[in-house]
């Protein structure tokens, strides 16, 4: 029996990005996640400092590859962390693409804004040496006092729910849970027992539309613009998971005769690499006339296309990468459309556009928003309120402690209230920096 255990919420507490939780058993300190915050200068400042000494961390358990869960690993290693980072095999493959790409973006932003990058490509490459791949459902012992198991979370390729045993206590971290019935990935694995539970709440206050309704909305958004043959459709998309879902759905709609032959451009080297990795693990419906651009020159050529193009580009929240260039060229044109297919965190460029800004700043330029805007939440890789409560309802008994994380305040508190009312459990929303003893 361990003498005491403490959990500290260092990110994704009262917000969505920056997932990071410190577990201290008295014998060993380790992290669940090491994610980057997203959303402006305040987030950047928080990303520059850790609330612990990286050298004191024995290991990291990582649920999946998205940057808001993994993006500070290179900085952690650069500041002295020398332990292993455990993740599923697919997650390790994806990180081999995503972290160097993130380092490249950090260098470019620092060059543009002045100052030091959060980390460099070289530091990102060094951090990859710390990765250790694990298989779903197999038991891992990262320390004599800790054992754990990775279970399929159904969020993106390689995503995992973490079951962690600390002496006689069991901690379960949901990671990001997927919505059942989605393309490419499996449904989230039911978990039966936990003493302490951390559950995400990105969509804890609302439900997605059905997949049939979502396909109708998506087809309409594309056809509404492409039928006029006057404008382009721009889709800001996460390179990993969402882009592959969109390609799958477009292929399905095209096969059903619900989309015309179209010219689709996947303009993100990371999305191209992630698609290749996905095809090693899953099968996607065939989509005609899709082109994967690699070079900056090829990306720039897309901006000379005035109509008929579907441009899928990262980042999904419009915070960096090539999407900002495509928005700069297409947002001012009323004959174009921007289709948002994922969550837009507070403070991001994507959120400002979705919230109705008439003008936005892109690379120092004042850009008017005249394009049609479509928001299709049904494509989210996150479980909605009903799916979250259904997953929680499969536990055989109430955990002693349930902490609702990874959600903006309205969503997190709404899910907390739903857990209390529908399941009769005790549940709380932690605050950033809060430390709790594990019951």
C-alpha cells in the first residue's frame, strides 16, 4: 500500500487544451499527458513554463497524438526529462510526424514574431527517442508501484483510455473519448471499475446530430458552393483523425452520387503523412481527384484557383499552418465557403470566425469575413453528452472520485451536473493547479 497519492491538475481543467496531470505516489512522479495550450499569447506564455521540475518526472503516459495532449513533450525533454513516454504503436507513428511538424511551426512563428521558439525541429526529433510503443489491452509496468493498461478510446487512430493501478487504487483517465459509429476507428472500450476517474467533457453540454443528418449537412455545404462554379470550399481540419474522416465521408458521398466529381486538395504535409499511416491500419473509401500537396510552392499554387476546389488544410483551429493562407485568400469572397468540422477553442482564430467576427487579423493583415460559414459539429471525434453518459453508465459502481476535465466551463459543469443527476455519483470540476489526495 502506497503511503499517500496526490493528483495535480496542470492543464485542461476548466479549458480544453493543454492536457496535463501530475501523479505523485510518494515513491514516483509521472505525467498523464504533456499537452500544448492553444489560443493566443496567454496560452503561449503558459506553454513556456512547467509547474514541476522535468528531471523529477519518471515517465509519461500519453493517451493520443493530438498536440493539445502531446505538444510539449519536446520542451519537457529539452528541459531535462530523461524517462520513457509510453503510447500505443499508432500514436508513436503519428508523433513521428506531428512533433517535428510542430517544431517547424514553432520556429516559423518565432521567426515571424521575434523571440525564441517554444522548441525546435531538432528538439522535437530528440524527444521521439523517448517513445516506447505499447499494445492495446496488454499490461505495462512502468514502475514497481505502478501498472497500467491502454484501452481503445475510439477518438483517433491509436487513441487510448488509460487504466492505472497505484497499489490497491485504480485510476482511470478517459483521454478523449470518441463518438460511437464513426468512420475509421472503433467505438470506445467500456470500463467497468475505477476508484478515481478523470473524464473529458468537450461536448458535455450538447449532443451531435445523427450521422445521417451530418452527411446531409456536409453534402449541402459543398454542393451549395460548388454548384455555382464560382467559389472554393475551405475546410480547416485537424491533420490527424479529422482529415481522414473527411476523406472517408467525401468518398462515401461521391460513391452514392451525392457529390459531383471535384478537385480536392489535402494541403498539409502532416495530414498526408497521417493518411499514409492510417492506410496501414484501416481502409478508406476511394475518392477520385484528391491531391496531396507537399511543397510550399504546390500550396501557393492552390491560392490561384478561383473556383471548384475543396481545400482541406491544417490547423483545425486555424492557429497556424497553411490554413491561414487559404483563409486569407478565400474569406473575403462571398462566393466561397468555409466549413468548420471540429471544435474551436476559446481564443483561437477559428473560434473568432465561428462567433461572427466581421474582420480578422491574419499575418498582420485585416481580412474581411464575407464567405459563407458552415459549422458541422456532427463530425466531431469527441463523444457528445449522451455518449459520455452512456460510457460512464457502464461502470459497475460509482468511483470514489470523479473529476470532469478537458472542457470549457459550461460544458464541464453541465456534464458534472448530468453525472450527479443521472448516475447519482459525486463529481467535481477541478481548477487549474488544484492538487487533491486520491481516495
